[in-house]
C-alpha cells in the first residue's frame, strides 16, 4: 500500500532532519506514470518543506535539494534516491512494490483498497447531508437537473466510501405560483386517464397550455391566483389535487432514478416549509434585521457598511414568502432534525449568489454551523437533443442513449453475447453520459456530443466499461489457476510496474477529490489505468504462460479490475461484466 512506503520514506526524512515524520507526509506524493518510461515512485517537494518551515525559506532551492538528497541513504525499502528540479525522487525496491500493492487482493480486501489510507486521518468524518437533483414538479427535467443528479450522487458516494454517514436528499420544487397555474389548468385541460398513463408528459402538456392561455385570458390568471390561495389556506380540494400531482411525479422520478442507479433517503420540498418560513420572517423582525422598502417588500441588508447597497428580499409586498425564505427555514429544520456536520447543495452556477446570501443570512441569525454549508456549482450543458428534438424529460435522454449504444454494440465485432443486451447497453450508455460530464472542471459549460460520448476508443465511459468487461472475461477464462500466494519477482516488467506505480496514486486521487469535490481527478485516474491495462493485455499474456507466471499476472489483472470497479462505483457507474 502507498501509505506503507510513504511512512517509511517519512521516517527516513524525520531521522535525517530531526523532525516528526508526520510533517513529511503532506510533502510526499506518488509520481505520475509516463508510458514506456521508467519513473521514480515517490517525490518530495522541497518548496512544501520550505513553506512548512522545515527548511529555510531563503537560499538556493536546488542546492537544498542536492544537499538533502546526498544525506539520505538507501535501504531495503528505498533502492534509489536522486535529486530532481526542486524535488527528491525515491524509487522503491521493485519486489517489495509488487508484493505490498497486490497483497490486499489475495485477502478479500479488494473493496477497501486505498480507503484506509492515513491521508484520510485528517478529514472530519460525521454526518454529511447532500441536497441534489431537486427538479420542479410539472416542469421540464432539463440537463441541469441531470448534472445535479449525477454530481450529487458522486459526492454522496465519495463521502460514504470515506466513512461519512451520508443523507441523500431530493428537495423538490413542489410549491409556488406554478401550482396555481397547474391546478387551474388541470380543471380545464387535464384528464385523469392521461395522468395515470403518462403523468410527467401530461402535467407538462397542461402546464404549457395554461401558460399560453394566461397570456391573453385574464380569467385564467385569476383562477390560477385563486387556486394557489386555496393551497396556501390548505383547502381540501386543492390540497388533494396537489398531493396527487406530487405523489405521481415522485413515483415517476423514482423509476428514472433507478435507471440511473441513484437513490434518495429523503424526498423533501418547499411545501414543507410554508409555516416555518413565516417563523423565519418573525425571527428576522425580532432581531431587527428585517427592513421594509418603499415598495413594501421585506429585505435583509447584507452590505458590510449597512447602507442597503446589498439586500436580499425575503418577503413580497403581499406578505407571502419567497424561495430563499423557505431555504432558510429548510436549513434550520435540517440542522435540528439531522444534526449534520456539513451540508452540500449541488445546483447550477446561476444560483451562486442565492447560496452566498442564504449562508450570510443564516450566520447573521446566529447559526454558526452555516460555515459548514457549501454550494457546489456547475456549468451548463449545451445542445442536449434527441433525434426527436430538444430534450424535455430525462427518460428521453436515457432511451436515446440506450438505443444508440445497442446499435453500436450490434455493429461491433467484439460484442459478447449477454443475457440482457438492453440492460448492458443502458448501463454502458449511462457510464458514457457520466464520464462525458465529469471529464472537465464542473464549473465549465460543455457541448453535449452523442457520437464522441459513445465511442469505444478514446477517453469515454464506454472505454471504462469495455476494459472492465475484458478484465472480468480474462479472470473467468482462467478460473482455477489463481493462488493465495504469488511470486513478485515475476512481475518486474515495466508494463507491470507502471500499473502498480499508478495504483500508488489512488488514495491521493480520492483525497484530492474529497477536498474540491471534483470528479475529474478520479475519472482521469481510471482512464489512465485503462490505457495501462490495455498495454499489459498485449504484452503480458496469461494463457499459455507457465503456471507461476500466469498466477502472478492474474493477480495483477485482478487488482486492476478491482480498483477500476470500485472507482467506477464511486462515480455512480455500475460496472458490467460482459459486453
């Protein structure tokens, strides 16, 4: 394991510089692997040691590098030490590297590889509440909701894999004037039969029709206001219809989420916080934080100078609350109910200011835990269209992705016969969607591209799945030859060593991911692993090799397969075993 080697190098540095070995751990990192090129296994950053005050921050850094490298001695673990440009390179004894990295895979510890690293000891574990997906009932489930769903799922999976207790919450847009429109529209354009047959489609059609109608029909506008007033006053007929819309929509979404491999512990919504939002207004008032504008709206002054140059509206002039007022109430309620240690909101970047104001108001109200709330923003997806035109429902995207993947599989000569080709095509297509989304920084906008996304070659989700299925096939074909022990000296070719060097980085990649909550680090790590495995497939045959060589190579491929599958699951991808 990487921590074994990291710790041994840190001990060596501690003895040489008369310091605690722990101070060197953050300055040591596994060196990136370059194809067909021998590289060191770990590197020590001298600039980090200078920042930490372990070495003088002035003077020639290269001289310091060479001086320190010359004072360090090789031993049974570290077989070579050399000075680079501002870094010291450490090369591990090759047999020990093979043995230590591949050891866990013979002990049924496959799922824990990299997760028990001491790098994670500094992380605060506890309860993490992640709010994501959060579509609006009866409105389009657009590409932004898809991004929120898969990014939030990744964050929840990552936190859970590192030992946090994770609460997955879907906060539905299930209140507001849109329900006035929908209620009034349904009485004129709605049909219970159509609602049962295709709920999302029918509610959306009604919503579109009623919106057109209110543009020129004053009576419809009044009917919509009247229906929403009935809802606010909890009149039974209006509430019964609203309840039906909400339940039927959640049921439909659950079906779609299941296809995506996503689940939620709690379905919450704005409707839960009508009364509490009014209590928030009273709290703001009693603390002297609520100001009334000339227009009669209630605002909170968030300007540093207290000159109303930055305000947040929390109350309409008619006394009704807004989305942010309900968000304040929801945050306070969640803290009381779930005692979370951190809360993460996953929405598009247009809401950055909303969350900045939300956290500021919570702090102003005296809720110091708002410092542990975090917004993870993401960019827009451009050009997500199916053959039928612009996407309205997520289901359309999944159906199209599955159909295209099924078509590609039918044309491929390497496609294996599977029990359920449609299910395999769907899983592979969803991985393609996820990898296309996760390859770059989350804040970036990106152009949706069906053809590039579904390519089997190149850095795609299809390539990840293909590599995993190929490794599973190799393991199946050689069933019975695997052994509890293996000979590490039979895996010293550069092709094998490159895979092992790459696996040294796994815990660092997870650590980096949990710091900035960006999936790109893990995606790029797994894609690189797949490229290294492809080379090993060509150069290290298992079939036809002497038994001890075959056993050693099989252990290497099994280890790579296990890490690939674990990493894919954290990303929210279900690995397929045949394709």
